C-alpha cells in the first residue's frame, strides 16, 4: 500500500498491495533461492564496503529534494545481483538513506513503507522529526531503502511518460480498465522497453527484494536484521523471516497483508473496507451542516453516485487546465479514505464537484499517485514499479475471472460502482513477458522465527484487521490490536500506547502480553 507524505505523515494513500500466488508448479521461493545462491557466491556482495555521501543526488522528485538536503541524512548504494541464480551476471544497485543513531547504537533498522513501489528512502527522510525525538532514532541507524525498480535504485521501472500518466495510461488495479489483450500486451511492451529489457523488468519481484534485504544486512555490518515494514512491507518482512530466520533480531509489521487470502480475496476485502469507511464518513458528515452526502447516511451512496457518475461523460474542469475524470475521482477518493486527516478533503472535493469543479479531488488523486507540483511523478509512490512488482508476484487471471472480480468488487463497494455494466475486462499483467516468480502460498507457516510484533488496526481500510491476526499466527509472534480507523500508525501516528509498545520491542525485545490492545490515541 502506498502512503502519502503529508506531515505528520498520513500513511496509506494508494492501497495497491496485492497478494502474490501463481498457479501451476511453484517456482523456487526465497529460501530455495538462498540455498542456490550460496554464501560463497554472494560473498562479494555481503562483504562490500558502503560509501556514505550527501543525499542530494539521490532525490528523484521535487518533494524529495529539500528533505534529502538535510545533513541529518547520508546516502549510499549497495550492489546486488540482478538474478540470484546468476550472481556473477549483471548487477543492480539498491539506494539507501540513513538517519544515524543519536546515541548508543543497537544496530540498523531497515524500513519499508509499502507499495509495492514506495520509496523507503523518501519515507525515512520525511519522518526526520520522529528519528530526532524518539528512542528508536536514538538507538538505531534508521535505513530507508528504495527496492529494486524504485526511486534511486537500479534497474528502475519506467513504463509511461508523465503526460501519459496524467491521461491515466497506466492501468489501475481498482478501475479494471484494461479492455482487451492488445492493451495488456502494449502495457507490457512499454514497460519492457522503458525499463531496459525483459531481464531488468522481471527482476523486481518480491522474492529478489527479500534476497536484497539480506545483502543489505550484511553490507551494513549487521549480524542480524532489525526491520519495520508497513502494508506491502509486511509481505517482504514475513518472507524474509521465513527465508532467513537465523538472521533476524526484531521485526515490526504494521498493516499486514493477509497471508490466508488469495489475491482476489484480498482485493475484495479492500473494497468491503472502503465501503465501510465511506459509510462511516457519511454518518459523521450527516451530523454537521453543509454535508455534500446529504443528511441521511442511508442514502449517501446514491448521493455520491449522482455527484460522480456524470464524470464518465463530462470531466470536471480545474484551475490548472486539466480535468477530473471518473477514474481520477476513484483514485483520489479511495486512497484518501486511508487517512482520517484526508477525509475532510474528500467532502470539500464533493462540494466543489457539486458546483462543477474538480480541483480538490484531482489534487487528492495527484497525492495518491505521487505527482509533484512540477507535473512529474515519482517520490513517495512509483506506480510503474507497483505494476511491475505485482506482475511478478501475482497469479494471472483469465478475462472471465477478471470480469467476475470486477463485478464482485462493485457489489462490495457500491459507492464506487460507475453504474455501467461494461464488457469483459482483462488482467493488467496478462501480457507480462515472464510468469510470476513468487511461490504460492507466499507464506507457509514459518518455523524457527524469533519473536515478532504485528500491529493491526481494527478499522484499517487498506489492510483489514484480520490480516494482522493471521500473519501474527503464521509467524508465531505477538499481536497488538489498535482501535483506530486508518492505514498504519506505528511511530508516526501520535499514538503513545502503540509507540511505547513498538519501542519496547525494538529496543529491549520486550513483547506485549497476549490480547494487548491500544486505544485510538
């Protein structure tokens, strides 16, 4: 799941994390690949010396530049094999950003903010005040990394120009907007050409990223890894714990993807959660004046549909000369439900839409997709990389299966139903040049994993609560239940109970008691 960098960081902007599972014989998972790439073959990567330097040249967006200019951070790149089955072959580079420990250092804390496709370097930089004022920043070198395919790392996935992304040329996970096989093949062709070739494009799956994480651990000089992963970062963390349990000291997961669900089931659970979040927003809105969803929450879905469906034929104008399409609206509204701080903007956008304008809703869409004020995409979210990782992680679906999923999703979240039946739709990864590289199931019950901590929010619209329960069970670790309605909270969300529990675990390896709970603040 992507997260916007609205300070104080409102995590959870575009929920595009989907489970990976491939049909047919399962390819080697991380553990098997780790055996294939023997320690001797990877010695050159594990033993490399990291050269830290100022971060200015690592910024890939206008949002990043002022953050990366701080002398609080330094940056580096670590070399990794493009293909772990051929460690002597072509190489990639993983970009790191470090906030050095302010006090007596325990070790390095590797951080992933989700996605797939989110920049860990940018995320860590945006949370500078957290590292400056908390025990975690005092005791750990906090390391944000851009996974292969993302940000300042190489290879970098590049499918569409900024102008094309403005026109929604990149398919959306939730719009089901790939009309036919030709369109799917064109998407794959564009991504292959823009990313350097088939080998580069198809190297970005999660199985390779997990192996990269162990190279980072070794290159950072750490005998054991400390890890903090949000949303899709839960998949990377859990897969790492399964593949390298002997190399793990501590792992915090916040907003877990459910390992017990298929990818299609996970998508549907998100639509169901979005409808609940919308209904809650409508109920709160109805208690105040000037509610654009009307005074009766029971009719809010109909009011929303009446406001938004005209966008299908008549996009709304905005001040900068662009227009708000129906697809833009879906991206902006659904992603903004992830954070309580952004929900008032949804209501303001709907008031504007009633008056014939689309400015605020288009701005929410731009935040979700990582569009900067300069019109460039990147920084916090890299949508091309999101697509590429999902295509290497997820099962393929037939047009009939994809069409059924679309219809079930619209029934689960009727406020996002455009009201038109539509014909068959195709899976966005249908034309990808290689099959998925991640096995199914992506997380069997893990053995020998040290104690872990999973934080799960009761009304999380991006990764529903039960996913955290199931992941904690699979890992044999602790679960912290948080009564809150947002996507992610640990260390940045201002919840003292959560932060204390996470800090005690990371610093002292103290796990909370069974059935531990925190309130909303």
